[in-house]
C-alpha cells in the first residue's frame, strides 16, 4: 500500500492520533501504545497482538513510518 500525507493523516485520526494528541507528545508516537496497535491493524488488516506479521506487513509499516517521518512525526 502506498501512503501519502493525506492518507497517513486519515489513518492516524481514525485511530485516535489526532493533532491534539501529537501536540501533547511533541509530535511523537510511542509505538507500544494501544493507538499505535490500532494503526498497525488499520494498515495491515492484522491484529499485531494476535496475528503474525509477515514481510509484506513490515514493508507496509516501514512505508507508513517513512511518510510520518516526512510529516515530522517521530516514532519511539
């Protein structure tokens, strides 16, 4: 799946990572949060807590993270 700024923002908003959320976290997303797990589920179609992620899933997550980086949103 190819992501752009608008699609990434939609995914984040849909999963509770809004501009308000990002303001309170200085533009960072902690990757061990429930919200981030919802994002992973949204972009891969898999529950990262129960399903095995494959290489394609990791590529999708990496592509999404690259778009976030271009949006000045950091993952930690």
